[in-house]
């Protein structure tokens, strides 16, 4: 039993340990041989297999027979390993982006193997990046975006410092197409599993349904319990359903919409009549043109709903409508609350780039802050940033 255990131990001896083993075996050898208990004792003492001890003693005897100086150093030290391929990472940034779209093209551009390049990416020396085209903004667009962001800045009641409005009285609405299936979907399959077989008459005519979604910022009581999910509804354009009305706000409620042509004007008489019933004061407002980054639905909520919907097996429009509605309801309200904070951080970044959209969505670790109970209600805005934005608008 002991031999079987020792035979599974790894041989990871230093040269000093190997020399100590040699001295121990030499002292306890009898007529050039070793007793089995000597081999076992040495293996136990140095936590190696008995085969390792026997191999060292065999090398010693061969060297003694040939009259050479006994050397029990590890032969691994003399192994010449292949030199690591050096890559000039600073020079990669000078290579045109069109030649950096795939691992193969980048490897060819710097004259290294595809395997080497893939290994460096796994090590984190290079990172993959998906680049999306953003709307082209005119100078007027940028100024409109700046005015919009500045209009959302208020003063903190606690210390008077500038912060973004809590946005509890703003409803974001937007439309989105949801597809019955995608032309290409990725799966993880076991080796012997059959590949999924999906068919469609034409990829250009995959069944789709447009939905109108309306969300507001969720509300919680002083103990952190949800009193309003913020999810007003998501409505397919295949049927008409009345929106559920709930009263948890006094004062004007603003419905923010984009600038799509089918949308009605903010002073539409019919809308104003309906929006003033039952004691409500509901008003329409437009978000700046070419600014999907100023709508929480486009900032992440639609994408989160779609990722849930795409996990369902769908075969008809009714099933698609049901899946989208179910995904909308399953989205946790605290995730929607985080998107409203993301919107505020985006407004801050927009002000930094003078109304442009050439910025990265900042990450403030909302998940960690939420777990710690430190998730802010409003994002602070620097005084200097406000002055710089106002100065730019006055030019």
C-alpha cells in the first residue's frame, strides 16, 4: 500500500535535496546495494516515490563504475527551452485598425504565428473590443444635449452641492423590434450531441413584432422594500391594451420620447386632454436628437429584456409576444434602478465632452455598492463642469 502511494507522488526535488539523498543512500548501502526499507525511508523523508530514489541510486552506481565524479543534479536544468516570442505591443497601436479585425490578420501584420497571438490575448496583453457606430452629431445637436443634461442638474438638499435630479417624475418610452429568432445563434454542445436544425424561408423575413415600452425609476421605502417596480408596461403593436395607472407621485410627470416622426407633438390637444384626467398632470417632452444614450431603455434595459427573451423556444407571434412580456416582468426592478444611475453618469460624461458622444459609459461598481447598501440615489456633478458647459453654450 505504501509503495502504491509513493508511486503517485510528484518528483520535484532541488539539487540540494538530491545531494542529501545521495549521501543518505551512500551511508546505508551494503556492498553497492540498498535494502528495501532504506529506499522506502528515503522516499517518505523527501516525499517522493520509491522509483525516484531507485533512479537516483542507479545513476550513482553507473558513475561510480565509470570512475567519474558523482553528480546527482537534476537533468532538467540542462533542458534548453524555446525562447518566448517577443512582441512589440507599442508598435501594434500603429497598425491600421482594418488590419486588426481578426487574430489571423493581426498575427500576419506583425509577423508572428496565430497561436502566439492567441496566447498573448489569453494572457491579457491584448484585449478584444467590439466597436459600435454612434450617431453623427452636429454642433446644434451637441448644444441641445448639453442643455438637456444641464436641465437635469439640481442642488442637493443636504449640502447644496450640484447633483443630477432623482428622475422619479420622468417616464422613458421607446419602441423596439423583437425577432422570433436570430440568423445566427451560438450554443454549447457535448461532443456527440446533434447540431440544432433551424429553418426559415428567408433570413430577410424573420418574423418580428414591434413593442412600445414605458418605464420609470423604481421606488423603495425607507426600509428598502419596493413600493413601485418602475415597469409601467410593454405593449406589442399587434393588439391594444390599456396602460395600468398607479398614483405614487404628486406634481408633473414627464414622458420622454425620441424624435421619431410618428410621435405626437408635446402640445397635442388630444393627449393633453387625456393626460389631465383623474387629477394627473402628464406632459410630453423630447430627448435631444440622435441621442439614444439619453434613454434608459436604450442604455441597457432593452438589451437585458432581449437576452432573457432569446432563451425561449418560439414558434409563433403569440409566443414571441408572451416571451417579451414575460421577460419584461422578470427583469428585477433594482436592475432598472441601476440604469437610471447609468443615465446620470452618461450625462456627466456628455458634459465633459461638450455635448458629444465620444465617451465610454463609466462603471462605478453599482453591484458592489448595492450589496454594501451604499448605492447613491443621485450622481454628483462638479461645479467646474457646469461652468465649463455654460461657457461653451455662451460662445
